C-alpha cells in the first residue's frame, strides 16, 4: 500500500506527498496537463519544444542545471501526446532547491530569441536524426495519419511537420506557455524522506504566489469509429520488409482497457508468447514481431509490428498474423496463459514502484487520470479479467474493418 497526502493551493495547484523514510533522497515531480494533442494543428511540436525550453533558464535563474548539480541532484523530463512531466531527484535535505527551481520556471521562463533559436536547432536535429534520416523513422508519422482522421493523435509528439518548429515565433511560444504551464493545469508530487507539514510550507512559500492562470478547457474532436479497412504501402531504403497493423482500442480509463492490455501480453510478452512461438520460431516468417499499445488517455491503438525474414512474401506474413488472431478469437486462452499474464502485470507494477522516482511519477499520472489511489487499486482490475472477456475483446478489436495496415517495403531486394 503506497500512502500519500493530498492538498490544493488557492491557485489550483494540486499537491500530493508520499513519505518514504527508507531513502535519503527526495523527488519533486511536476506534471503539466498538456501534450501534443493540445496543439494547434498548424503549429505542432510545441509541447515537445517546451520540454527543451524549460531547461533554458527562467526569470530569476539563468541556468537550471547548475544549482541542481551543486545540490547533488539530477533531472529529466518527457512529453507524450497526453502530458508533459518534469522531475528531479536530490538528497532530501536539499529539497527546497527543487522547489525554488521548479516554481521559478512555472512563474515564467526567460523567453529570449537566443534560447528559442538554441532549442529550436536541437529539436530540428532530433526530428531529422530520428524521424527523417533513420530507417523506419517515419513509420508512426504515416501510421497515425492513416489510423486517425479527426483526433489530434494523428500527429506525433515531435510534431506533424519539421516546418512547424522551424516557423515557431517567440509570440507563439509565449502564448502556448501562459495557456498551459500554470498552477491550475499542474500536479506537484513530492516523495521520499520528507514530512507532509514541511512540504505544505514549502509548496505555499514557492508555488502559492504564482497566479493561477485560466483553466484550459479541453474540447478535442472525437475520432469516429472506423468502418472499413485502411491500407498504405511504402517503399524505402530499409534492410527488411516490415508489417504494421493497428486497431482502435479504448481510452485508458475504460474498464475494458485491462483486457486489452493483457491481450497484448498474451500475443507478444516474450519468447513464450503466441506470435513469437508461431511466426518467429515455428514458421520463421518474421525475424521479430511484437504486439503493444501506447496506454494513451483517449482511445488508442493496439499494434502488431514485425520485420519479415528476407524472401517471405508480406501478404503471406499478414495472413499468418490474422490466422493467429483467429485462433485467439475462436478458441480463447487457457487458464495457465491467463494466470501467466496476470502474474506478469503484477510483477511489472511492483517493479515499477520500487524506486521513489517511479512512485512519484505514477502518483502524478494516476492523479491526472482522475484518481491517484489507482496506484493501490489498479492491480485488482487486472486480476478481475476473465478468459471470456479476453475472447470477447479479441473478437471486437481484431476486426479488419477496424484495422489500418501498412506494408513498409525494402527497395533493396538483393
């Protein structure tokens, strides 16, 4: 049982405190309820650009990293389509340094043309290196556009176009910041060798005076149900042909999500999983194959992707994948298979919660989903999934009318 206290400042900042006296460290985690899905379709990549800008100095602190390093700390951040998360870990006696640093960049970044140009270059290089010049790098740009027609999940966190980041102005950046990076749009979690009373005092001292901001009202277009198969064929300079198939699944807080999550493990959770055993080991059609989903807040995608063995016809490989899915739909799963994936879910959740940094991040994310106590109760939702539900959901999800398929073919057939 992971215990925590919750309170809210007058400016709307939600604060959660998790005391753990077994460590000399403390973690301060700030989660902003803004991701790539909140961007203007003509100005994408901003949430990710901010992940970089937030380390470029704030109103009263020209360098974020230096004071943290002096205090014995380390930091990092990540952005998804749903959220942006910043965290730092340092010796617990120096926790106030983290409050000072994080509150100052929430108060105001040091907006300057120099900082924007520096970070713009970094992001543009990242875009080119990982998504334009890398083999298979553009897969998810193409796949998201194929699978989503309305919802802003149709672009990646890095942005829909390099041009959008290249064209971003200082005014664009300021507008995005003051719309989203406000106390009423943030969750602060402090975990480690600290006291709740001490954190209440520090939160009030450092974050209390920051103006609340206007609560961002999210009204995203809903993705209509997919009624017919979608297909795309791409030829590129890659070593092997690759197959990608995506099916629409449920939002993260839908009760049926847990059956979906277990299905992905049944199909692809390691060397004893169904797809690996049948298509890699026995039939030797794929060199590797996996099934996964992104755990996105809104309705997401279940994906099967695999690189083919040279000489295998991609349509034959696709038929073999569909055959495996039909077996699941018609015959369901055994009691031992179900027990195995439930045990795996339990052990991965326990492993995730071992470090105080992961616990802080998990508490923040569950709070964003609407209930921080899910960190303690979610395992029971996995344990409640039945074999019948797995069978029923596999029939519902793996419908070709609900599927977007991409053949990513190698132009090097030698």
